[in-house]
C-alpha cells in the first residue's frame, strides 16, 4: 500500500470518528435503535386486531411516535462526560430485548424483568444461542465500537450543553405530543384492542420496567408479616388411625393442561398416570403466568384476588402444616421456592449431583431431570424432626418440569415418543410441529416422574397413609399467535398460559379422610384454580385451622363424615 493510500485511509478514519456533540449522538442513536431494535413491533403491526386500514398509514403514525419516545430516553444521556457506558448499555438492552420479543413473543414488563432477575444460571444458560449473539453484534456491538472511538466535544461549554440537551428533550417531547395529537383518534382504539402495544417500544419499556423493579425496594416499604398459624391443629383422624399421613405435593412447572391426554388430548402423553387410578381436573387455572407470581399465590389462603391486593405478607400453607405439628420439607429442582419455604426445612437436588444417580440424571452445568427429586428421599425424610415425623409428613417437590425454551433437555431418550423434536432453544426457527413434539415429550417425562412418585408412595404404605397432589404453577405458549414461553401480563395472557393440570392420587389418604372416588370422578369438569390448593391440602391431610374454607376444598363435597 502506498503512502497516499495510507493517508487517504487515515483521513477517512478521522472523518468517521471525528468529534461529535452528545446531542448529535443521542439523536442518531435514537434513529438507529428505532430502525434496528424495534422489529418486534414492526413485524406485528400487520396482525393488529380491529385495524383494517392502510398499513402504510399506520406506519406513518407509529414510527414518529416511536422515534419520539426513544429520543426522550437517549436525550437523558446527552452529556459530554461519562455517558459512553450508558449508551452502550442501552444498545445491549435494546438488542437483547428485541431478541426475546421476536424469538419468543414476550414483552418486557415488570413481571418479566422480575422473572429474569430471579432466574438462576442453569435456566438462563438455556436462553443463549447463536441468533442472540448475531443480534447483539449487529444492533449493539458495531455501533458501540463507533461510539467508543468517537471523541465527544463540548466538555468545557457547560451551559451550552445544558441548553442543547434541554432543547433536544423538548423537541422529542414535542414530536410525541404532535404525533399523539394527529393520530390519537385512530390509534386509541387500536391500542385498546391490542394492549401489548404499550409494552413494545424498545428499549423504552424494558428500561422503565427494569427501573421500576430496581427502585421498588427503595420506595416501597417491606410488607408487614401477619401470622395466620394460630389455631392450626391436627384433626380427629390422628387420634384414631395408627399410621401417620405422607403426602407428596408436586409443584409442576410450565405444564399446560391441554397437552395432557388425561384431559382429552389426542396424543398419549400420560400412559403411566392412566394406569394408576388418578383424578385429573380438566378446568384448572393458575394464579399467574410465571413461577415468581404463581408459587407464593398458590400456597396462600387469600386466593388470587386477596393475594395481589394485600399490603401484608401472610403465613402460607406450609407454615400452617408445620404449626399443626407435621414434618414439612421442600425439595427443589428449580430456581427456588420464591419465599414459600423460608420458614420450613428445604433441600435442593444440587446437593446430590455427584452421586451415581446425579451423574446419570444431571448435566455438566448441574441441571437435573426431575427423577433427582426422588434420589435419597428416604434419607431426607429421616433427617426431619422425629416427633413431627411420627405425626405425619408433607413433602413438597418443585419440578423443573417443562421449563423452556430448552424443552429437549426435559426428557430422556427412551421417553421421546414424538419426533422430530425441536432440539434447540431458538423455538421460532423450528416448525411448529417439532415444537409441539419436544414439549409433549417433556410432558411424557413428567408423567413418568409422577408415576415413579406414586410407586414410591405405595412402597411406603406399610409405614404411612399416602397420597399425591400435583398442580402446575402456570402453563405455556408454544408459538400460537407468535407467542412462546410464558410470563405475559395476566389480563392479556393466552389461555394456555393459565390453563394448568391438577391431578390427585388419593391413595390410602382417601380412605383416611373418607373420600368417595366415584363422587370425585363425577366432578372432574368442575372449575378449580390455585385458590383451591390451600384448602384442598388441609382437608386431605386433616388439619384444622380458622383459615380453612370448606367451599374451596375441591374434595370436600365427596367426603363423608
């Protein structure tokens, strides 16, 4: 290369990376993000409910509004010092949020941000794939290189910079106001029919949602704790029966009721449970659409409405069972109990990954199949307080279940009955049939695990009166209407994120509490929900407490005195 070529190249570099004002960068950053990081919104505009006008006209109304909102955000960082890290973080947020919104149809509201913050490393690793890295490269890393190498000018002109930044923010506000003034009449009914639009402006909504979550502990006082364990006592069956109860309460994960053959699904996803005389309620609904929401709610005595409206934290089902004198243990194969088990003994499958069973059932990253919940379970029970154990045991098992998007990890080769599978976490890249196949295989594994649990309980009947109760925390979307996974706001979530399985094997506990099986089978179409779990479990193990409501006990109507 000649000296003139080197000089020309150097000159081009200087022009490309010449000093820029922070207001210039904030403006063009808003344009770049609007153009490259809002495809989740652009791709969904043609599918709006209730809009039959011109798509081009709609775009002309929406694009200036999005530019205005994004510019309001970027102008907050239009200062000559120490802003480059913030701009780069903004680009990374925009690229990451777009990937998940496009790939899984999610929206980044406060609930989703909370879910992300409470996800452990095992779960979060399932979300990474080459497509995410590509989007990060194009949307964030390339402009970040330009940002980092571009000098900022105007550091010594404080008031001029303040004035320019104020004017830029005012211009962005004026653009938003003008766009709303011109388009409000046409856009308002569209937004009412498509509430998800409010959450789609990227990265404005992710930033606002994350800020709300992170600032909440500062501005919101901790909720006072209200104990509701007073009056909890063992019922009359404990005075007459020789064997104590042993109930396994399985908290399912991401299981949707529609895909259970026990509930009428055409595929045989429950071959083992079908052989074990279980009861499956076909119209059960969840408290929420995520583990973080549903698990604390389903163990509460307040019901969904009371739980979300309460300004106080109350004792939960496990507190009451323990206060009555039973031995209670939570065994986790997921990302924790969300506070439900903080006052009772708790164990995790991670403590047995180095056992022979662990090496067979767990991957190198420590993620285990649910069969690990049964490994060493007799030893775990033996470590509980002997006086409580003599009265009875309630064992809670928290599944990994059908947690996505890496459904292919949730079943063993011999249980993969439906093929071909979507063997990637990039679900939108697979044919819809393959996504359903891999999900249904995870349900087959849950069926296998529940069958194993029932068999183990039968083996304990020389010492205990046994039973099993299974209910999933929430459901799942498998690409219907472009939506995958779960966690949508409850009011707008698809029914499959809220319709969950509820399965009971009454075992010998049924006789202990005088349940009529034929009566129960007649009521399996009765609507039930997470509101019923608290009261149904109390009735099943015969624990009396002032908070028990017979009307919400799903088994009470078929119990003879």
